[in-house]
């Protein structure tokens, strides 16, 4: 959370240049609390002492030996910071005159060269980057489209984005978050397309943060979103480069955080969480059907179990008589009221899901299947629940898993619990109370100051074709108005609809 500025607990020791090698060593050691991994070695070249210092496990040893040490030791002329900058063949060199700054960047993969008696030191960024290879997405699987996913390396992720959008208009603004542990953040957008107000809002909120560190993109999203107390995420999180690039091309703004495999997209709407780039790769009618199916599944997941509880508690008259007999037989030996029975089963499903997610992959899959079947059958035979409720709970759980966004699917599952309680207290009237409160909350919610329910509120009929529906490509000649991009037109629809034979 945001908090007032506090004084750092690290020791602030400042050295004045020029100084001796011994003085510089003591200053750096004190600033880094005498870290045992700090390497300090000095050489005498042309009667002048040169000190090199770095963390042994954070720099690339090949670059250090071949580009820095070899160049230094093969020269018989005296060195100074100007000659180091001009003759050592690394383009990441920077002159430094503050020992505290030097100590800070040594922790980020820099090495430092200081010539005794010189007015400035020189630092080079030569990090030893350790990250997993680019692979398939684990949380957002696709049938069609690119199968690669972002990883924890910011350099790799930026390369993927630049490879996907090789345009000079692509801007990647560099920001830093964290008072105690600074983390690099990139704000990414198309300069000729993204709305400047959205860009300025994101930049201002990130720059105004006063936190110790930003651990992950999801944490940063909670810090800068409009209403962090809401159960609904207001910034879209994804690990898929194609989804990220597609959003950037629509005029949205992306956020990358170093050491995080997830990226943020904003502004976003509720319907964006039920879209997938797979809908774009499919035929338009298939994509439209699947999008509508996901939205329908969301309503089923929220209301099906509460409707069952309300019907059996207060409204037997809404149940067909033929089904009422089956319900009576199924619940004949159940000692609990419907609301408690439903809550117990919902809790059981969540326990199985969480256990399966935390166990190793092969064991987790077996646990989910075997645990669901065995416990479900045992619960029915023991008279703790009915067969029909197990079917209802299973349908609700399956419906919540259709959301492409894991965060949105989790939010839907959590919403079911208060809805079940309201239906148990007041029946269908309680469900209406719950849905009304939910709609009012969504109407008040915003994403970077933009309405969260767009294009339904405010009503923008032309944007329905790109959110709820997926029209054929020739009809998708304009970008969504709700993003307020600088350029609405994608291409000429008249030329896209024009058909020509090869001899024309």
C-alpha cells in the first residue's frame, strides 16, 4: 500500500572524489555492510592503481575477462575515467561520482572501475542473466495461435514485444518502483495510437507509489488500480505475448515488471476478461459463439446453486412436479438444510481445486479426479448430500473455469458463497438483492478512470462487435471507441470487401 516516506535503514556513506583505493574500498564495503560476495581487486598499470569491484555471482565472467580485464592489462599507458569510457568496448559504461549510487547499482549486475586519484569512477552493466527458457503458457492455454509465453526476464519479454511490433512508434518508458528494493517497470504503448490521458494516468500512479518494492506485476496492478478493495481486477493480467500485443494494437497501454512473467493491460472492461485471442484465430461465427458461451457460463456459475437453494427452501412451486419427486427422494436422508448442504459442497470443491493446484502436476490431476469421484459418492451414500446438488455444483464449477482469466474465474467462484447465503435467507428475493448489489458495484467501478462495464455502460453499440461479438474481419475496420485511441480507423472496409480476380 501507499505510505509516507520513511528514512532508509541502510547506512548512507558518501565518499568524495578523488580518494585513495583504500578509502574507496572502505566506503563501498561499509555501504554494502561488508558483504562477503563483494569482490575488490586492484592492479597497478603504468604506476597508477586501478580498482575493480563487483558481486561475483551477478556479472558475466566472459565479458569481464575478455572485454574489461584484457583491455586494462594489455595497455601500458595510464588509465583515467575518460580513457576507460572511450577504449573499453562495452556500450553500457557510465561515469559515477556518488559512492552510494555505485553501491546500489553493484547489486544490479554492474562492475565498477576506479583509478586512484581520479575524479570519477566508471560502471559497466554486464549482468549474468538467469531465467527459464521461453516456453508454452501454463495458466492460459490456447489451441490456435502462438504458444510462447513471457518469462521472468524483462530483457526477454521486451525482445518478444519488439519482435511482435517492429514499429518506431512503439514506446517503452522506463520507470523505477521501490524505496528499499528498486524494480524496473516499463510502460509500453504505441505513441501514435494510445490515448495520452491513459498513458499519463499510469505513469503518474506508478511515479507516485511509495512502497518498499514491487514484487510482481499483480502486486503493482493492485497498487495502481482504481479500487483495490473490489473483488474484481481492474487491470487485465496475462502471460501471453499475442494477447498483450493485440491489446497494444487496439490502443491500450501495457505494463511490464522486471522478474515477473505476467504483464498488465489497461484500461480494461469486464468483457475483456472473457475474451481470448483464440477467438480471433477462429472463424468469426465460432468465436462469437464461444464468447457468448463464456458470458452465459458466468451467469450460470453465479446463479445456478443459489437458485437451487432458493427453490428448495422457499419456492417449491417453481420446480416442475416430475422433478420435485426426484428432488424429494434425493434429499430424503439428508439431515442438513439446502443452504448448509450447498455451502459444504462448494467448500469441498474449492478444497479439491486448491489441493490439486498446490500438488505436483501428475499427483494434482489424480487428486482432483479421484478425490472428486470418491468423496462425492461417499457423501451421497452417507446421506450428507443429494445427487442432484452434486450435479448442480459440478456445473457451476465447470462454468467458472471457462473464463480465460484466472483472476476473474476465482472472483466468480468467491461471489457464489454470499449469493448462496442470500438465497438461503430470502430465497429468490435474496438472489435479486445480490445481483442488484453486484450490478451497482460494477456500474461504479472504473479502470484508469474509464467505465468498467463499457460498452454496455455507457452504451456504445458500435463496440459490441469487438467485445461481446466477433464480426468478420472486413467489418472490424475500426478500433473500439471506448479506448479513445488517437486513430479509430484500422483499414478501409470498402477495399477489404472488394473482391478481385487474378487477371484484374
